[in-house]
C-alpha cells in the first residue's frame, strides 16, 4: 500500500508545516493512488500548502486549500500566484547519472525544487523570470529526449 501513496521527503516549507493532508489522485488520472501534501493550518479548515505537489494538478506551493477528509479532495480557496513545473527523466539510468547536475542547475535558477527519487521533480515557479530560466534550462534536455516537462499549475 505504501507505494500507492506519494510522499514528500523534503518539503520546501517543512519549517512552516504542521499538518499532512492526503489527496486522492483519481481525478488527476491516477486511480488507486494518493499524494501526501505537507500543509499549515490554524483551524483545520483551510490549509496552506508547504510542499510542491508532484502529481496533483492545479495546486502550487503556498496555495490555500480546503480539504475533505472523506473524499480526500482539495479545492483552491486562494491561489498563491506561484506555479509548478514537473520534470521527469525518460530513462532511469540517465536519471541516476544526471540527476545531481540537473538538480543543481534548477537550484541555480533560484527556484525551490523537490525531487521524488532521482527521476521525477516538481519545481516552484514564483516569477516570470524563473519560468523563462527553467524553460531555457529544460528545453535542451527535452529536445535531446532525456526529460519531459509540463506545467502542472497556472
């Protein structure tokens, strides 16, 4: 069962979090899977996301969301204005070899980055300049067939 729940080992805002919500990923094309999202709440009704979602579309770091404990559904109450880019290596061997270099380059753009293992990452985009830098960085990797990337929010 544990492999059906995506977890965040190093959430971007771990220091701010005091709660973990679990989101059903069926509506995001992954039936039977769930994602744990680190959050902060003062009232257990509205949660500020403290991690960069890997699989849950439409959410970003800092978004305020409501969460239904029974259906495990989330709804954005107030967007943070941040966006998320997801990146995945196409080959596991390449991921193991190239992860550290790509991760370092992404950090060099000033973005917060969370990786799930070596091969799959979520990148927090706070500014348009960061969006441009990350796209410029990832496009050659994508054109070479080494990674694929997409906008997961905004």
